[in-house]
C-alpha cells in the first residue's frame, strides 16, 4: 500500500485475494500449494518461479501496474543463493526465504484519480466462457467484501487502542556489543576489505496484537510509499518501508537508494536546519554517493550500455520521525535479460549491505548474531503482465509465534562514531516502538 502518496512512488495501493497458488522456499527446498495439493521438491527457487510465470501469456488490462500475479517477500538470506556468503549466524526464526501468494483477483486503488478497480484473471485453459464467468464471480465476491469492510470500519476503529505488549522490548545486542560490532567493521574498513557496511540490531517483544490492528496504527504513525500487510498463517509482516529496491515496467528499471539520516526536529525551522546539516555533512555525502555508485553498477550488469543514469541526486525526504537523503537511478533492461536476472543482479539492496556488496554480506554474516530473515530483503509484487515493484524491508514488523520483531541498522564508514551509530538505529526504531505500544 502507498500510505504516503506521490505520482511515482505512491500512486497505487493493491489488495490481493482469491489465491490460486502459494510458493515457498527455504534454501533449495521448494513448496508449491495449489488447488490440486502440495508439492515439495529441491530446486533453484528463482528458476522455478520464473517457470511458473512462463506458463502465462498476458493479454489484459493495462490501466494499473499490477493486475494479478504474485505478492509477498524475498528474505535477505536468499543472498546466499546469489553470492558466496556463508551461514555462520543463527537462523532462530527459520522462516521461509521466499513466500509468495499468486492472487487472481486484485483491488487497485489509484490515489491520483481517486478510483478503485477490481480486476480478476481469466485463465483460458479450457472453456473460455466458463473461465470468464468464474472471473466475474470473483469480482462480485470482492465487491461484496469491500462493502462489508466499509460497514464494519467504525466498529473496528473503536476496538483498537488497547496495549497488547506483554513484556518490555529487548534487543539481541547490548549497547556495548553493538558498538564493538561497529569497531570491528571499522577495522575491516581500515584494512581495505570494505568501504562501508550496514550493521543492525534486532528488537523483540512478546505480543498478542492483531496484525491488522498494528498496520492501521503504523500507517498513521509512519505513512510510507512502500507499506504492506502480509498474513501468511503463522507469519505476518507489517511494513512501512520508505525505500524502493526495484521497479520494472516495460523495459525501464528504477532503484531509489536511501542513505543519510537525521531525526526530525521539533519545528519546521529545525527540520530545515537539520536537512541543510545533513546535505553538507561530508561523511553522509560520501557514503550516499558511494552507495549510488554501487546501485549504478548493479543495474549496469543487466541494463543497456549507457542507459543507466542518476536522474535524481541527493533529495531530502521527510518522514514522521526521520529525514533521509534519497536518490533515483534509472536504466533500460537489455533485451536478453528479464526481471529475474534483474533481481539476481540487484538483490539485496546495497544501502543495507554496504560496498563492496559481497564482502560486506560476508562480514555481516560474521558479525551479526542472527540471520536477518525478512529484514533488508524485499516485499512487493511480480505481475502476470511482466511488471515488478519491490521495496527494501526496513521499518517493518515480523509477527511470528506471538513475538514482534523489528530490526534497525546504520551505515558504518571509516570515521563512524560507534555511539552515534547506535543512536541512529534507535531513531529509526522510534516510530515502530510507538506503533507497538499504541496498537
């Protein structure tokens, strides 16, 4: 959902229903569930996913960028399939690397035009008339659900607001342990292994909060252009990410890196002062440019020669609790490549690993005590129409076994102050902690 709207990064919100297929993977173990049963086997999950989409020939609605296909997440630890990264960290949540639901019916809300479309796929496998009638029935059911949602909205709002956090929020790292992790990363930088690395801590609290209640509060506390609510049985994901990893539409590719953060001020004057300070800070500028270059290089691996450009450089974006420096990199995908090649080239995003990317991922695996799971992976959609839009999983809750997990990180460079980097992670967590306490 685009809870913070704009013409490019926040125009549409989507709701998927009528799942036709569920795709999950962990390592090379793939599980596919559809109307005929469940298949479990070993394979390259990305090749299997590509094979599913190759069965479809799309000839339908172009009025919205997503009109049906797969919605879900790609966890950070999928990186081990793309690059040589070990598995030293503990996999304590053991959630799937990929979890996607193929939705045959989509409700698309256009924030610019203020209209809603209900779109359902017609699978022309046998009788076209029967398939068309099935799609119409799905649209009617979706319309009925929308009417019911409107009638129960007021009652649902009255129910929310009770605190459901059972214990205090705890980190998997003490302050001193995080600062020592920063010092170790700085030693790698001094030795010439890396130029910059993103390191994180994970916060956790016991809770019985309903994911929908949590999402309703989060979208008010921290509205973002790449927000979502995913409910996958015992796993739920509640996200308010501000950052796009990849958008693929036609042959055009966009990535929108964020690097550079300050807390919001108390007044507009404070915000302007902090924004100027952020843009003039040599450390922040150098780190941002370094990561923009990394994204340019990633796109350059699969885009047409000379097509990769920085079309927006070092803009300021304000969110509820923080200010960010943001750029946009654009290219045109080569004709011999597809969106899965693009995903392999750019995943995970460089802003949440560091540069050079592969060595940073190896150091992250060495220094961080637990696997990242969904954190700094990607959430989004892959359409039957060939489009793709994926965020970077930050500012996000994982709800799993009555626990709410939040992970927050900071970019480490040669002159980073360990205590300041620790504080930056807490700034980024403020909106999420506030949300959990309010839901």
